[in-house]
């Protein structure tokens, strides 16, 4: 079923999608391990070590470590940090922190990628609302991922849920195609116009990952060259799943 496409989007066979499940499951497992350790007093370096142990012991390879020079297995982005936070023994979680964790694993040459935002300890109502809306937006986007629909339908569904809840979409970062490489075409924007953009076909595999904020959606990269923070210092939420587009609709590979 391998076909050349001018836009570089790789179409996977049902057997290849089946093979991608192992990487997806391991990515999800690593995320679950990190989530189970989330509490005040733990450092993001400890979370990183646990995720790496989980992936390596299962025979996988951390997908992020070494990717473009990224030094760790997870991205751990605390409070005003949106994505790409480098784990550190000096970043100790505190009660009420909003922590986005992104994990990816490679198994048999296929890549899985997923993310989740957690609140440490006491949940602030406004933070919880932001997390709930971003998670709901991700699922609304996934619900649009069936053959014949367009990426604009996915992006629009995500944008609508986030904006209807009174929050803003971060536009500088997007989801992506995924397969043998972590980032493949197409870009999967978290906003859009229904019916526009790449037409979805059976065999496409994409990572859908809305990022949202309660304040201004403006972001900047900090001096380590990785961490992306909001310009107004307000917290952000980020949820991600890797999904395949099948004739029966979206199939979540990271669970
Ligand atoms: Mg991703």
C-alpha cells in the first residue's frame, strides 16, 4: 500500500499500523508511570529516570533522547512552560503545579508519541477547567479524524472546544504525521477551517496535540534553547495521542 505522495504524507498498511501499536502502548505506559509518581517533592529528573527505565526495560528506545539534541526521555514542562521542558534535579514539584509530560518510545523502528497535563496535589478550579477543555478538544479533534474529512475539520473542532471554554490555542506548535520518524508530514494544526487542508485517508497516522492557555497565547523559547514558556507567565495545558485513520474511523495507538 506504499504510495508516493508529493506532500510527503506516508500511507501505512494495516500491518504497519498494527506494528505501530507496540510503540504507542509503550509510550502510553511510560506516561502512566510518570503520572503515578506525580507528587510534591519529586524532581522532574526522577520522573525522567522512571520513564526511561520503563521504556528500556520493555525493549524500547526513548524517542526524544538525542532527537535534535534533546537530552532526556521526557519533556517535563512546569506551570508557564508549555512544552519541551528539559527534566532537572533542580525542578522539584510543588503542590498546585501544572505539569505537562510528553513521552515517546520507539519499538521495532516505529515511533509513538503522547502527552498529558497533570496538576500536582491540590487542584485549582481554573487550572482544572483549562485541562478539561484541552483534553476535550483533543478528543473532539480525534473524532474528526476519519477518511474523507480534512485536517481543517480536526483543527476547527479543537479550536472550537478550547475557545468556547474561554481559553486560547497556542498556534506556534502543532501535531504531526508520525511513523518511522517522530515528525513526518503533515502538520496537524490546532485551529482551522472545516473542509480545508490535507484530505484524510485510511492509513495516515498522526499525533493530535492541542496546547491551550487561559491567558495570552504568545510564547517564547527560554535560554536553554528548548523550553517554551508563555510570555504572560500563565500556565498551559497539553494533551496528545497518536492515532491511525482507518476505514472504521480513528484508532488510538497510544493507550
Ligand atoms: Mg508530538
